[in-house]
C-alpha cells in the first residue's frame, strides 16, 4: 500500500447534528446513526443531517428500527422518487417499488455475490439504496461487504488516474439474462427487456454530484468493456480496476442484526452480499432511490497520450543494425 496520509483519518469519530448521533465505524466508509426513530416522519433538520451523513460516510447504518414496509418506503421517498427494479422480486401491483429478498432452503440467493453498484445498466443509476433486515436472519453469516469507490479511486497511482480520466465503459443488464429460458415466449420477453434497457456508456471516473469527489465507476457485475479499446486492453484494464474493490483498506464488512437498516450511496460505493449462509433464512426488504445523470471527468492532457510517430534524429540507425537488402 501507498504510505500516503489518508485524510479520512482526521475526521471526528463521533458527531452530533439535529439531535442525532453519527458514529463512524470505518475509516473510508461506514457510520452508525442513533437517536432517530424511522417509524415516524423525520423532522426536516434530522432528515438533512441524515442526507449529509450519507454523502460523507457513503454507508449509514440504523440499528433497532422495527419499522413497517410502508415506513421504509416513506423514509426512502424523503430522498427522492423510488424506482421499480425490472428483474428483482417485488411486492406486485400494490408496492412494485418494494423488493423482497426471501432467501431460504428453497430459494438460494441470486446475483448479489458479485461486487457491484446497483443497476448501473440504467442510463441514470440509482443514487442510493436502503436495505432493511427483518427478524428472519441467519444465526451466523449473510454479512454484506461494502467498498468506498472514492477511496479506491484515490488509491490509484497518479499515472493510472490520468490514464483512465475521460474513458467511458459499457454497462449492460447481462447478469439477468439467465433468468430467461429458451422458450419462444421467454426469448421474446428478454428481447423486450433488452430494448428497454440497452447497454449504457458511463464515465469510468465520475464526479459525485454532492461531494465533488472522484469515484471509480466500473463494476464486475454490469461493466462489459471500455469504449474505444481493443478487447484485450479493455479486459486487462477492467481487471485492474475491478480489483480496487477487493482491497481491504477500502472495504467495510457489515453484520446484520434483526431490524437493522443499511443505506448506501450508490454513486460512491460498491457492495457484495456474502453468500455463505444457505440454507439458513435471510429475509430482507429494499427500496431504491432514483439517481440523476452521471457526470465524468474530462480526459487528462490528451497531448501526453496521443501516439506520435517516432522520428529518429539524424544519424541514428532505426533498424538496429539490421540493414534492408
Ligand atoms: C441489494 C444487494 C445485498 C444483500 O439489495 O442491492 O445487493 O446483502 N443486497 O442482500
Ligand atoms: Mn445490490
């Protein structure tokens, strides 16, 4: 690791705002918020403090919040419009915005044990996600891992930061294709989804719209390739960039207890649901908050990366001693 001073170390561990307490639990991301009751609408000042804490800490945790699905949706709506996931199991007509993950002996978890930000196959991926644990949780296992992709960006060398600035990557709904079978009906359905959710180009380095921090914005679940590169180059670069989320210094491991609520800033983090608990039960509820356009950083110093034809100075043998006949 680079022995640079991490500016996050200097931030206070405990702070108080609008009567709520924010205690940081990780250096690069993670904080627990206490002194709020999410069963009831929050006073504006408390809501503003939570909204700021989300951006600052990237992941916020609320313990002992035994709230209804309706209260979860109402809390989510304070941040913006809730979106409907095209593929995740939801509550149907009454509350399509409410995702229910019910994993047990008959339904193993699907598709969350890969590092990802949520729904980056969309033109405008969600700004945040809120996940609520019910009281049906594994006795052991089923943690969720998070990674700060702003810290992951900061940890890249200056050379790499410069190199990836201004690149765009293709994001795709590929992980959901296996949900469709081979029947004609299924293939038609899949085709409709593909028309509704065509591959999207997103900047590899995005600027967080609130904090202004730079964020590494590629993930192994949805990112297919770097635009404008040879496939082999793209694969090698993505492999290097995906690896950033695996570095423990940028991670935080969250342990669920009954009625814990976790909310992550989907613009600056990735997560991974640890699938180690099957066949135990794990029942969770989720709402997702609509995001805005993804703004990238400009290409850094194009002149320095433009390929120039090598012109040998006078008198230099460019054939290295091999003379053409
Ligand atoms: C999600 C997700 C993580 C988990 O809800 O987007 O990836 O721990 N879930 O269930
Ligand atoms: Mn997810």
